[in-house]
């Protein structure tokens, strides 16, 4: 819940209050969402090919006082409960790439450790952002609107039911962990430079790979744009061709660096 001004109905700025009211549905599986096409609906795909275009959903506007509805996997909260260090910004160098890569692997290990992430992280949450004078009024609006209840989203949109029809895709925790392990191995095959004797900027594919891995993790990469899950030209489908290019680029870089040291030694 967020209080911008006073929390009381009689406060002269009370009309500017807004509250986030959420309801979590706890399930064994991770649940991703899709929805009928609508100008009021945004879908943020997660888990790449495993998610098949499903992810979290943002809906607006739907009601005079319900300014936004967010429906997203409970996994999001589990990831946020672990350290977000090194995941806030897109790395630009090979050193930063490996730092971010290791941070993501540590998050996965934390999710597997019940002493770090408390409780189950399956299921999903429905959260309404409501603008009204008090928390009690916000709770009344949330309950009377039916937007908190999953049954509302299983029906086709109509005049009586303004919410978009949604579709739910369960992902087992086992499949989630296997998917991350396999994709992180694809990233390893890029052979991103580990030596730090030369500060080297990332190639466009190396940048895309770390963005895609964050999507596989379930971490929202913000404004970063990764690969579509069904892209026939996805980099991981053409690793052999890419590795030949990397091999020759690394030879060129090493020759240039060796020449630089040789010239400086002569001087």
C-alpha cells in the first residue's frame, strides 16, 4: 500500500492517495499469463521458449478508480527477495558480463535453498493499483470490482465483464531449473573473454545473450530488448557459425594487443 498524502478520508488531499491491493494464489507450479489482444493489455514474455510468449500482464485502464492491474508469477517476488546486485544495469564489458552471469547463477542457487527463499514461489499474484481516499475504501473497490478473482479473467470480455480474457500456463519448478541450466550452458559456449588484462567491449550477441538469460531467469530486464522466443534466427540456434567469427576476432584482438606490448617494449 502506498500513501502519497493523508490516509484519512477527511484529509483535504485524501483524493490523491493510491493503494496497491494484491491477492496471491499459491500453487505448486510457476504460472505465466497470456491474454486476448487489446490496446489496454501489455504482455511481458518470460522464460523464453519454455514460456512460449506467456509471462506477466499489465492491464489499464479498466475502471474509474482501478488505474492498473498487474498479474504476474509469484516467482518475481522470490527473485526480488534475493540480492539484485549486478542486475540493475546492462553490462558493457566482458568483465561485467561474467559478473552478471555469476549473479544470475547465484539467484538460481538461492531459489533452490529453502533457508534463503522462504516458502513456495509457485503460483501468481493479482495486484490492483487503486486511487481513492483510504485503504478501507480501496479494499471495498477491489472486492466489488471482481478484478481480484481469477474467475473474472476466464471469461470473454463483455460489457458486464470489462476485464480481458486471460490464459494461464503452468511451468514446473523442475522444468524451470533445467531450462536455466541448459540456457546458461548456451551462454557459456559463446566463450566470452574471462581474462581481464584487456578491457573488451561486448559484441551485440554477447549483450543479447545476457539479456536473454535474465528472461530465462524470470528477471525483468526493464528497457532491454532480447530475442523473441520463436525467432528462427536466434543466436543460440547458430552457435557454430558465431563461434567461427569469435575465433578469428579473438586472434585479431590478441595480435593487436601483442603488437602494442612489443612496440611499447621497444620504446
